[in-house]
C-alpha cells in the first residue's frame, strides 16, 4: 500500500523495476525525480508520490507547495478507508514538518490529521505502525512528552518488526536510542543507534545514513565519535548538503572554542 512509501525494505528481490528505480532515487535525495516516475492516476500512485514530496520537505526545507498539491490529488483519489487514512497520515506528517522546521505552526493540524488516520487504519497493520511512529515524533518534538513518545515508538517498533518493515525499524531504533541517551543510558543508546545505522547501510538508504552516523557519534567516546562525524560530513557533502538540518550538527567547532 502507498502509505508504506515512507518505510519499506528498499531494493529487495521482489521489487518491480519501477519501485526499485523510485527507491534508488529516493535514497539518494532525488525525491522530485522519483516522484516524476509515478503517474498519479490511481490512489496508490498518488499517495506514494505525495509521500515522496512530503519527505523532501522534511529533508530539504523546500518544495512545500508541490507537496501540498500532491497531497490534494492523493486526497481526491482516495476512496477506501485505508487510502483516506494514508492520505491523512501524510497530511499530518507535512504539518509536523512545517512546525518542526519553523515554516508555520501547524501542530494542531498535525494532531488532527493523525487522529483521523487512527480512526481509519486498524491496529495491527503496517500503516498503523507508521502512524504510531509519527505520533511519537509529535509527542517528542512538538509536545516535549518523552514518555508518550517512547510508548508510541515502542508500538511502532513492534509493528515494524511484525511486518518486516526494515526502514521504519531503523527509525524506531534511532528514536528509542535518542530517548535512552537523553536519560543517560549510554549502552542502550549505543546499541539502538548502531542497529539503525546497520539497517540503513544494508538497505542503501544514503540520505538517512549521515544522520545515523551523527547519532551514534553522540553516544561514542573519542576518537570514535570524531571519526563517525567526519564520515557523516563527507556523506552530507556528497548529497549536496541534505538533510539541511544536519548542517548545524556537522559544523566544525570555531577556532579557539572550548571543547568539553
């Protein structure tokens, strides 16, 4: 189903040539090129196209109007509860991204859209696992509610495991590890970050590999931490400075600045 466009297993043997091409472009930060391969004549294709363009917004802080247009098309073509739920999930994710990146405060819209998704997509499905993850993001980053975020991430982690959704699993590992790091649980954090990085490298998800390297570096001691950050910096530059929000974390320390 299209709402798994933002998760998935990458270029597995069972993928058709179109999906393999879409994955390869997406994983290399070429979202517009990937979306151009999809003709939005069906609900499934329109939803996948919208999901790609929404992800581009989160990683590049650009393309908001194009993502909105794609979402409206997907919403117009959605007829089943699953399709409507998937479109609402992307609507909520776009509103979350706009709020997180300071484009416009759409936190209420994000919560409302994800609430609609929950009413349309039943528990135990792959789409519900993605919804749980996104609800965790809202709880963590917009509501500053780490306990609620942890519960949502754990539900998403269990769902991703049950459905074999490796990419989503890499996200749940990383965010659960981030909460562990926040509480000073270094061993747990290091394990989760390492699992996230391993999965992304195995899938060839290049655009998500630099953030995973930086996260692991935050849980490691020197000199390993510096080695990981330098590897992330090279990959970040190779992809043209994407994701944009990683630039602040990869900026070299100012000359003469104190270091802890």
